[in-house]
C-alpha cells in the first residue's frame, strides 16, 4: 500500500526573471488504498519559491518533478503529517468509532 502523490494543476507566471511559464504553485493530491479497498485522500496546494537552477522549461516538466517540488516546498514533516492523516482515515474505515443511521426501517 503505497501513497499515490499526483499533481492536479500548476499555477505559473507568464514571465519572470527572463523565463516564461514559471511555476509558482503546485496543486497536489495524495491517496492510498488498502488491500480491502478502503481509501484515504488529501488535496491541497503549496507555493513554490523562486525557480530552481537550472530552470526547467514548461514543456520539460514531468509530474514526478512537480510532485518532488511540492514535497520539498512542504517539508518532510508536513509530508509525513499528510500521509499519517491518510493512514488515520483508512484506520477509521477499518475500525470505526462512530456510526450513522436511524433505528427504524
């Protein structure tokens, strides 16, 4: 059961520091499904700092790069917190502590 990090969108400046299409925000999602089909997920966005060196042209950016940029901007503690929250969501599905419904049918 691995975490699946993906990028749903990126915001960018059309022109910045002599470059075009400079990514400044990554909108990411992360999910995980256990062997029984229970799924947890999270979605957010993170602002990036100035473009890295060497600069990566828009057409050359891969999703793996963008996920790595997002995780780096978030920091290891926040990434771990997101993944722990997803694990907690799955645990709550496997071992619920609350219920919903009515006693009559």
